[in-house]
C-alpha cells in the first residue's frame, strides 16, 4: 500500500446533497484539525456553507462544523487531497469523472457514497470509478449501510460499512470517519456491499407503494423479506458474499430505507401509491430517488445473469407504465409456488 498520512490535512467530498454534506460533517466532527472541502455544484450553496455553516435545502437548520469549507470549483476542492469522496447522482458520475481525472492527486484513494447502478452498462459505481480513473481495486472503496442523512446529521447513533479489497485501506478510511455517533465496520466484499445499497432502493419503492395504497405491516414485511432474498440472489450471482446480506449493508440498509419517511425511495413509492404520476413525483422530490433511475439497470443485470427478481421486475413495470400500481400486488401473489429457501 502507498504510504498515506494517518490524518490527512484535507479530505475532499464531491457532492453537497444531503449525504455528501452529512458525510463531510461526520469527518469534520471526528477530526476538527482536518479541513474537509466540499464541492457544491451551485455557487450559492457553497457560499451558504462558508458564510452561515448551513446547507438549508438538504439539512435544514443543521449547523456544520467550522472546518467544513465549500467551493463550486472542483480543482480547489481536490488539490492535494489523498482521499476523495464521491456523492453525486449515479447517472451523472461517468461524464463528471472524465473532467475530474486530471485534477486528482495521482495517489488518491476514491470512495463512493453512491447507491446506484449505471443505466446502459449496468455497472456498479466502483466499476465506473475504476474504468474512468484507471484505478486499481485497492484505490477504490465504497461506504454503505443504514445511512439516512438527516438522522446522522443530528448525531443519532448509527453504524456503516467501509468496503475495499485492501483491508489496510478500509481500516484507514474507517478511522477517518469514526465519530462519536458514527461507527464504521470494514468488509472486503465490495460487490455485496454495493448491491445491497443499490437493490434496497428498488425494494423501498415497492414498500412505499404499499404504504401509499394503505396496505398494512404484513404486506410490507413480506416485501422487505422477499426483497432481501432477491438481493441475495443477485449478490451471489455476481460473486458477492451471502454474509454481507445479513449485515449493515444488506439487511440493515434495507430495513432503514423501507421503513423511514426520511427515505427518498420510500417517499417516491408512497407518492406513486397515492396516485401521482412519475412526473408529478419528480416535481415534488427535491433529491434523487436512485431506485427510479437504477431500477431498469438492476433488472437488466438480473436478466443477463438469469437471476429471478420478481419485486424488481414488478416495480420497473410500474415505473415504465406497463402496469398500474393497483396491479403490482396481484402480479406478485400470482407467482408460481416454491420453497422459501430456494436461491434461484
């Protein structure tokens, strides 16, 4: 492993949405002596962070630490940063990386906070990062888990997972983001950690639709449990570890995203269940619901691998207008009877 400072002078976070800003706050709270530079696409957001220590659109009245500084210039944010954290919408990542590549420190480690699958290529975000930046596996990590940004910004205790094939790199990142209220574990299963974070968004859309239709807890528990089963099937088909699915990046993230009104994907699903069109949902949402964007890519990947994902298939059918939300439950219940333990 390249020699890296135990405590860098600066860390860069690209993306000033709710999770990017919150993660910057976690690192800044953990290490007041580190300058955490945050890239905001809009100059007025950077100005608000620097002047008022707030990002009101995404984190309301949360006060950010003084060692979080923001800029709308990526070059200013990433200069000399040995750790670059990416928190941008998944479908915008590849073109942005192409322009950012010349600006990054040649030895920088890149971390993905994103929970999406690229449409067209069906690539995970770590794969996009490695392809576009030409990085080896030990230079790319992902962080996932039950990461509802507002709860973490309020310092409500949570745990998460840092995944990297290199345990030393994973431990280094974990130490940098260990705060009194944020406890990271490490895991070498990058694939499983990413797939858990991707598919749970689609399952949360389904649970949200059930809520919007006024269905009860039995229904939602069924969707969550069977959703975990199909997430596990896809993970195993891609070479991931079944144990990851029982951990924070699997079951933990799934339960949080499917259960909380703070979840963007649950909220989007609930609005669909209440009868809003997809365009109307998009107008109401101030942030990206990754399940809407990634659902088709997840289904395409599953089809390519011969993995049965009925909940994902039904949600995509709703999103693409093939069936009405009223038809989602009957479609799932009409499936062929099988043993609960079957993985395929």
